[in-house]
């Protein structure tokens, strides 16, 4: 096994397979696949297993901040799910 997009020679083939996987997983979760933009799927496949430094920094910083809130018993930690869009740098918290 390998990550989609990690091999440049199979980029287009990986994209097709990855779209099928996203469609399968989204339908099993009850999410309409057409609501997921193809641009997002292409970006995930294009970068393969790369961990971009700015994404790692923001996610690590938010995680560390939440751990400190819990350990110090000060302030209110994020409630439930935190979503961050690395493309637009937008974030949201959701309660399910």
C-alpha cells in the first residue's frame, strides 16, 4: 500500500481511484458526494503523503492550546469537533 498521489507516474489513475474511495466513504456516512468539491479531492491526491509545514504547525498549535486548557483547568476547551480548511484558512467548531 501507498498513499494516493505519492507516485507521479500513476497520478491520474490514483485520482480516479481516490474519487471512488471518497464517494464510497461519503455514501456510507450519509454525505452526498456531489457536495464535496473535486478540487479538494484533487488537492488531497496531488500532495500524496506530504505533510505541509504550515498545516502541521496550525494543527499542532491548536492541539497544544487545547491540552494546556485542559491541564490548567482554565478557559473552555473546544467543544466536540474542530474543522480547519487549509486552503482558505477558515475554521469552524461543530457539535453533532
